[in-house]
């Protein structure tokens, strides 16, 4: 299913700094062996530290109707080209990923960022489709770049999203 379901589209949604009460749900996704081939390991200490909104790393929570629906873990937030380290949706298949990532791009645009980038495993077709649909353009192939937590060496794609300069 692509796009938003009608009920999801009507519910209030927003990105906010993650809180301590979000960490168990976020940690559950990051430590789920089902995601070891597409998500990296982030320590509980790093997650807690990233809850502070003014650091180089930020952990953001996407709420729909007051409930945690997705999270984004970013690095490089002290510059104008942050990196999306990890992004996950808690309830998949309802258009939440599209809604959350679109809203995150708007937050970063409003902050005056020049670009945004991420790494993705080429086999993650669902994520690739989302990123390309939302306008991530420039792609670089990084052969044998990452070792998954399952122990496999895999290629990565580096995708970039360039924000248009003000007035363009």
C-alpha cells in the first residue's frame, strides 16, 4: 500500500524531540533481529543523549494523534548537511513512512539546511521506493561498505536530498 490511508491523513501529526518515555519503543525496533540487516545498532546511552535538541545528534519522534508512530536518529545536526542514521515506522503499511519523512524534510528545510543524506541497503526496496518518491536524487554506490548485525558484508547506497536555495 502506498500513500496515506484516509484515517491516518486526517490525524494531527508532528515531529518533536524524543523523550525518555519513547526510548523503550525505539529500542525495541533497533534491537529486533528482524531489522538487523537494515538498521544499525544504537546504544541506549546514545539514544538518551540524542534526545537533547541542540546536539550534533538528534533523536526525533513522529507523533500521530499523540502516539509515537515513527522515529528518526540524525547526525551532523550541528552543520547544514545532517545525515539520517536510522529511520523506522512503528506501524507499517499505512502511509506513515511517507507522511513522517515528508514532514521531516519540511522541518529540515525550515531550519535552513542545504541538504540531507542517508545510507540504505540496496535490498531494502520499500525504503528505496520511499526515498526516491520523496525526491532523494544523487545516488552513490558504496561497494562492500557495511557489515550488518547478521554478519553479512553488503553494498550501501548513499542518497542525497538537496533543498532548493531560498527564492529558487
